[in-house]
RNA sequence: GGGUUCGUAGCUCAGCUGGUUAGAGCGUCUCGUUUACACCGAGAAGGUCAGAGGUUCGAGUCCUCUCGAACCCACCA
C-alpha cells in the first residue's frame, strides 16, 4: 500500500486490487445492489450523495460478511431534462437545433454528456463508492439499446403498441408530449368568462379555444336544462354563426359555473372523453408552439394568452361575453421548464399496459418485494390499478430512436404505419426512420435486466450474470419516481423474465430546505455535496448523510444544520484517530516478560463491544443505518474512549491486547460508513490483512 | 375531493413489534489545560412527548376526534 494515506491513494489501492469487482464464478453467496442511474445533466446533488453512500455502506457491509457483492453503477440519458439543459447551453453559444441539424447536434450532445459524466464519475470516486466500474452502463449503450429494441419489438408483435391521435399534455417549450406524472400544478389567479351560447350561458376559463367547440354539454340529471338536451341551436361566434348541439354527459359538474360547458375535444382531457362518447369532431385551435391556428381567423398566430386578451373586446362588442369573475385554479406546468402545458391532439405511440399492470399487482401482493417504508406497497398497487396507456414517444433527439422504419419519406411524414418495419438498423435504401425517440423510462424500466446483459442473443456470459445477480437484493430511490420508475421496473421484469426486479426496495426521504421545499436549481436552494466534503471530509459527510437515511422520512436541512452534523462527525473521526494513536503509536511494551492480566474492565468492554456488534449488525440487516451509526458512535466515544481507555492508563501493558482487539473490531464495524479513515487506521496494525475491505465482519452470538 | 406522513429539550432530529427516572448532536451554564484527543474531559440546566378522550396492570409508542405542518394522487371546463 502507498505510504501516503490520503483518500485518493486509498481509493486507487482498493480499485487496483479489484476489491470492487464482483465475480461471476464465485462460490460465495451473492448480494447485488443496483445503483439508480443519476441523470447526466449536472453534478451529483446531496440526494445522490446520500443514496450512493447508503448503497456503498451496504455493499461494504455485505462484503465483510463474506458475500460476493455486485454494486452496479450507471448513468441515465434523461431525455427531456438532458435535452433542455443542453439546448440552453448551446443557446448561450448562439447555436440551436435548427442551425446544427440532427446529426451534428447529436455529436455535440455526446461530447457534452462526456463532460458531465467526468464530474459525476469524479464525485463517485471521491465519495468512496465501491462500485464495480468494469460493469458500468449508460442507458444509451449498445446493451440497453438492444434491450429497448427487444422490448419494442415484443410489444409490437403482441399488438400492444399502437400509434394514434391522442390528447396529450404538450409542452410548447420543450416541444414534446409529456406524461401526467411529469407535470406540476401552479395556483394561478385568472378569470372565469361567462359566454352566451344561443339560449344558454356557460362559464369557461379558456375563451380562446372557443373556435374548437363542437358541442355544449350539461349534466343529464340537471333539471334546469332537461328540455335543451338533444336540441341544436345557432350560436354567435367570432367566425360567424355556427350550429351546435346540446348533449348530456355525466362528466359535467352541475355546480360549476352555470352548469353548462362548451365541449372542446381538441384541447381538454375531459372534453376529449366527452367527445369520444358522443362522436364529436375534433378541431385543433392551438398548435404545438402554443399559437392559435388558422381556424382562429384574425387571431391566428397569436399565443394563447395574447389571443385571450385580444378577443375580449370583440366578445363584449358582440354581446357574447356576459360577465367575468375572478377565478383561482391550478394550472398544469411542465415539471422541467415550468411553462404552461397545452392539452392537444398529437400522433403518439402508446403501449397498452393494462394487463401488464394487473400482473404487476399480483407480484406486489404476493409480498416478495420488501418495501421500506411498507406503505409504498399500497401506494403502488393503487396507481397500477388505475393505470392508463403509456405514451412512449417523445419529440426529442436525445434518446432511443423509435425503431420503426417507413418505406418512403411520404409515409414517414404522414405517419402511415401499415407498411412500416420494426428494425434496429435501416432495412435498406429509401427507408426512413420515425423521427421521435422513446420515453426515457422505456429504457430505465428495463434497467434491472439490461444492466445484466438481457436479452442475450448469443447465450454468452450475460445469461450467467442474470442467473447470478437477478433479482437484485437491494434497490434504493427517491419516492418521487415511484411510478415513473419503480412501478415500471416491476411491470417489465414480471412481463419479460417473470420475476421481481428486486427483493428490497428502499424509498429514502427527500432532503429539503428548512421551509420544506425541494432543492431545485430554479430556487437556488441547493447544497452541493462538495461543500460538505471540503469542510468536513468525505467520511464525516457520509456519516452526516446516514443520519438522514431513514425510509420515508424527509429531512429538512440547511448549510448550518448539515455543518453541525458534519462538524460533529469530523470530531468523531478525530477522536477515533486519537484513540488509534494512543493504542498503537504510543504503545507501551510490557516491561516484564509477563502475560497480560485481564480484569473486570476488560471483560466489561468486551461485553459492551459484543452488544454493539449485535446491534449494529441488526441495524444494518434491517437497513436502519441511522441507528447503526448512533450505536457505534455511542460505543466508541462514550464507552470505549471516555471510560475504558481512561481506566487503562494505570495498567497499560495488561490492557494492550484488549485495546487492540476492540480497536480493530471497531474499525471493521465502522468501515461501511467511514471507509477511508478506517482503512488508514487499520494499516497501523502490525498483524493485519492487506486491506480492511477483506476483513471478516465480527461474528455475533445470538 | 382521495391518500400518506409528521407535530418529542432553544435549534435539527432519534426513539424497532407499548414496559423501569424520555435520548443525541449543536447551543447555553459551571468546572478542568494529569503525556491519545480543547476538533477535549467532568458536570448542570432545559421537555405536562401538539391538545382531548379511549384501550391497557402500564402509552411518546395502539385507537378515535380536534388543531397545526408538509407531501402525493385526482379534478379544476
């Protein structure tokens, strides 16, 4: 080992000795942990640091216990998020998608990805993550690419994939359809407009979509309008007079506004459903850039809010606008870019997931997956129970391109699927590939399998990997992606390999600021892990993070509160270093050729140590890292240092064997949490193994 | 509207399946620089565990309600 004990040398020493690598041929029992791949859009944040520190602690603990451990690392291409980050970056360089074109853009995007990856990779090593880097995977690598293709092809062959017009949440800024789960809601103060439609008056928050109305609707039980149902009236519109029918649909809330609504199937989810039930035509008023279409006459080309403002006077003039009221409601915005999303009709690809979700519910109800906290079982089942078809296409460039090829450019433009071929590569000259890419989660959902080489075409090493390490013993994630990711992994694992993806699913809490807000770039309330590491060192930072690693419990933190814990554990590290100095560096050899004599204090500390070993082992097995940390802390500082070591000062030589024994055991117990310091101090022993990483976890008598 | 979680010392929080005088860190106060450590040691103050009721021999821990905080899901025409 290198004589200099700085963290970097220690890390290189571990890595070059191959301690991080899992062995497919090992006879030892296996323990596998799957790292949730961080998005390659920036540096790792505090949540990642906590997550990965937890993974590493468990991996190190299991190695010491004698398991053949696989901690598999990887990163995610994170479609929308990466693309918007990258587009912002090139915009600062006065470039754009249009200027670069798809091929050049992708080339530059990969360069950017490599840059970001460097910082992520550096932070991982800095944190001491003992992952098997030889198996690192990126979601756009060849392996996942084949897995994604296999998935698409299978769904296609089974008739589970379809393309069709569908009302989607459209983000005009990112220029793509997004899923409900990618939305946020913001409370807005707007107006409710009361408009005269023939004999009826109705309330709407969106008068600008008036051009797309194809009916009026009332609740079937609403006596006030009973006589109007089924009749047709002539309506005054801004584009002349128009005939419109009154229909009855139970989706209408009689208590809202006047109890009458206008039905705009092209731009509202409820109206879309109503329209389907009553065979109403769909008229597109708002385009994908958030601007009004030609149908809006002189308002065409205006943005939604401009048009709304502009048309008011004409509505008033013509006597259509009866009155307005203040109206507070929630507006859906894009979680990534915060722009108001526009429900509109778009050609998208979908997967029918109903039956797959039902299977997943069975899997969850069979209780083979241990959820921490356990109430997430119920939460996931409820979501799966009310699942809708999965929109898997995104109008992006960054991601797995949809493996559908059209025989001609014309077919591609019109999206005519009839003669299309499913293929990873071009089927031949003249074939044109679908423009869209697949939803990021379409590849992330396969992560537990694709990282192990599934699906293997050649029955090579990959098969044995899957047999050896799947299902994963441990997975951890933030609760916010429980549906997007966790539910999908359960569904897809069941569907493709008929098994659970992981045995234990740990949902850690979210680290928030003192007001309880999420950390985000826009709020500027983030705290970088590097800040803590610079101040208190890696080991202390890890310890501080473990105190927050409680399933389902959010932690409210500020620089001050984190500094407090960081400082505390820095001090703890110093304490331990001094303990080792006293025991080993300042060792006092026995003056006489005598066997050391044990006394009651020695027995007591050994008993206390055994008790601590028992508790720490139990806490690690049950994944209560915060309790394990507390136990060791209490033992080392207050029992070992304050009491026992003080008591040995009069009988140093007699106590020496006990001092050394307890210290060595403590270092092993602490190694999963403070890997660097424990290795450094372990190297002081004369009799030792090559590294603390290949020590044995103390056996507990139960 | 449906669901989940939380409300414990000045602050940030632990407290597993209910069991003796409720814990930690930081902060505050007193004392102490004896050769592991002042990034230290010895000690102290500080809590009717949000409130009310219930189950129990016994509740911070279980149940009900009230008040307060946060988050998730759905809807928002």
